[in-house]
C-alpha cells in the first residue's frame, strides 16, 4: 500500500496489538483464505460451495450497552448515542488492545462504501485492521475491498478502523466487569472495536462506518444522510418507469424480505421489485435536478436467517443457494450431509437428527427425545443467525446498483411492528410530518430482542442503535437537507403487523407491494385517499387487491385508525420528544397538529 498515512497507521497498530504478521487483503486472496479457514476449523463446508461458521456462544449479536460514540464535543451527547468524552474512553480501549493480537496475523482491509465515482466517495474510503480471518471473509462479501481504493486517495481522508477480537471467554459478557468496547471516535473518524468477532461488532464497514461514522460525517459536512434504510425500485412494465423507495425499519423488522420481494402472481405481469439495498442507504441532494438521491454503500447482504424460506423470501433462498459462496453463521449444521437448517426454513426441523448439531455445536441426538424437535428455548439455530451473501447473487438486483450517482428517491417510508394502532399505510402530508414520523418511529419488542415482548420501543429513523449525534440536530439536518429538494420525496408510515387475537390481519411479505403501489399512485395524484388526523389512508377501493382474498372486516381494520389509541400514543410521544434537546420547532408543531386533529376527531361521533 502506497499511501503514507495508511502505512503509518498500520505500523502503529501492528506494534500496539503485538500482531505477529501483517497481510494486506484483496479479493484475489479469497480462495487462499477459505482454504486456511477450513484447515483451521473456523468454517466448514456446506453442500455446493457455501460455508458454515459458529461464533462464540456469548457473541451472537450487537451489544448496544457496550457500544459508544466518543467525541471531544459534549454537544454531541444525545439520548441514544451513548456518548462519552474521547479522552476518557480512548486510554481504556487502547489498554485493552495492547498486545491483544499477539501471535495473530493482522489483516489490513482497504475498503470502499460506495461505487467508484460516487459524489460521496470522499466519505466512503475506509481501512479496517482485524486479527480475525473470518471477519476478512465477511468483509470480502459485505464491502468492496482492494488496495486500489486507498492508493487512489491523496492525504489521509479515510476512516481508520481497528478490530481486535480479544479473548472471548474472558470478557465477562453482560456483567459489570464486561470489557467489550465498540467505540466510534466520530470527530476523529477512528473506530476501535474490542471483544467480539460477530456482525456489526466486527465488520467495521457495515454499521460503525456505514451508519455511525457516515451519519456524523453527513451532519458535520451538511452534505448527506446515512440511514438504516432498505432501498428498492418498483418497475412498471406497462409504463416502463421505475420509481424508488427508501425505508427505515428497526433491525429485524423485515427490511431484507421487502427489498427482495417477488410480486404476488396477480401483480407480477406488470410490476417488478428491484433490489438496491436491504440495510443502509446514503442520501444526498443533487443540485443538478434538485432531487434526493440514494445508494447502498454495501456490497453484500448480512440477513437474518430465521424464518427465511421459499415463501417469505425466495430471492434470499437463491442468493444463499448452491454455488453462491455464502457464509451461514449460527444456524444448525449437519456434519455428515453438510446441510444447514434454521427455524422457519421448513415448518419442522429435520426428522432424522443424525449428524445435526445446533448453533452451539451440540449434537441434537444427545438431547432428550422430547427436545430434539426444537421449540421455544431449544431452537436449533440462534434467533440472530445470519446469512452473508454477495449482492451479485441477489436475483432481483437492480441494474442501477452500480450507478455511482445512485437512484432518485420518490418516497421514504417508516415502519415497525405495531399490533393495534398503526394502519397498513398512511401517507404524511409534509416534510415536517414525515420527519416527525421518523423521529417517533417505534416497534414492539419481540421475545428475541431486548425488552419485554409487546412493549413499544421508540427507534428514531430506525437509527436508535446507530445514532452518532444528538436527536435535535439530527431532525434539523433532515429538515435542512431534504428541504433543499426541488422535488422532495413523499413520506409514509407502513405497518405489516396488525393482529387480531394473535392472528396477523395482513398477509405481509409479497403482498406488501400493494400499499406501496397505492403510495406511488397517491404521489402522482391518481388516487386521493381519505384524509385523517394521522395522515392520508387508502380508500378501500384504491388498494389493488386483485388475487388476494381478504375479509371485508379485516380490510376495514387495516385501513382505519383508532383515535383513542392514538391519543394515548400522542401522550407517550410528548414524553419521548421532550427528552431531545434543541428539537426544531417544526417537530413540536407537527406534534401539536396531530394532537389537535385527534382532539377534533374525538368530538365527532
Ligand atoms: C444489522 C443490524 O446487522 O441491524 O444490520 O444489527
Ligand atoms: Mn441493520
């Protein structure tokens, strides 16, 4: 690597962590690294060119309480970003990393979070140092890797990341002595992660750079937004047009399924959904046409395996299919047949348990007979088990995926899991109402996630775990940036998860295309909708339901809202918003408007 700043950085950290050797990674190294990882038992073969890995049993997900944003400016402290002063936390992390890679190889991964030629290229250059080969194999799927990305830059404008795995069974996970530290020093563009080899804790391009660092950079420069959003195109074969929707949904709320959607039969003749991204979108305004553009800075998909199957996500099944080179982590593995299985792949676990091991590596056949079929608390796979696939293997990948400019955004949607209050879709009348909706986005905790099942957790813009600066300025930056658009996107809130006594009222998955088509029609004035205090809802005959049978009472419930529940929600929102300092007046006004409309609605019969 030619860049002097790169060389100095590598030199410093190789010496600090005590690494025994340094290796610069490029995609050509993949076959060798796979061989080495197989030989070392870090991965195992899955039939037809795929690979399986198990993580340390206590290292299976991001850890929000051990994740910090550090800067030199106390004004960056927000409610959710776990801000700490840099000078306080830096010595601790450095001390933990000192000598902690002794005897290991330090891999140098130069990467790029954009398409070459992107207007945001300057913020996309990164360098991850890691002492973990499996992390390299993941980064080779999730990011564009190659020394050329760093050799091309002048000076030292790159994000510096250091990942040290640590001695995983000595980290006191979940105790007051927990030594794991995942820190983004956002004003220094430095990321130091110690004590994990899993997912966003270890693949620094994804969440630490792609969301935390990038959203900070976007704010500091005033030039862009970086959000946990999926990004899709909806192509209409009749008109030949494609329109683009970006959407924020809290982690594990179905973004990947939505982005890989295959239209239901009755709509497939006319519409096609194309995949741009399932987890991260960077957004900027192009002054040339005054439109908001978005692109996916990633190169792969790190998707939740649980419940992925031919019905919920046939494209994901193909993306991780034979010959894809995908990695599967913490699912169940059969060491004899070299097959994998996860909860929801098929309705029941394989009946013949011979050779099967659960995600912890324990033989299913060693379980008492009544626990061999799995079930709550005895799952074969971990609820956060994942597949890692390259974008190139996603069957509905958009032709625009490699366009450096990105795609013009027609609509931005927010959605969480809400069992009672949220209608199927409601369009929001203005930019301020849209940003307000994003700030008050919430989702009900599932048993698998943190918090009590069913309890609402606010997750502003679906960025709560990735916020890098304070929420008030966050809202202002949104208003300012999108306010520059001459043709701004429309906003809407969607909810696939209304329930009636536990039964999901809306079939979800492929059918989710229907409300999105309605939104695009609304944006073009082809339908009018019904104006309500919570936004514009579809009139029953405006939603294209061809080929779908839905009980009239269910449809009515999906397309209505309950003022009493919404008044309770508005009171909670008041408290939620009151936490945020420097919240722009537009947000309070949007809130007061909602409250006033709900009060008027209450008076009508
Ligand atoms: C992810 C996450 O891995 O949200 O995308 O945790
Ligand atoms: Mn995510």
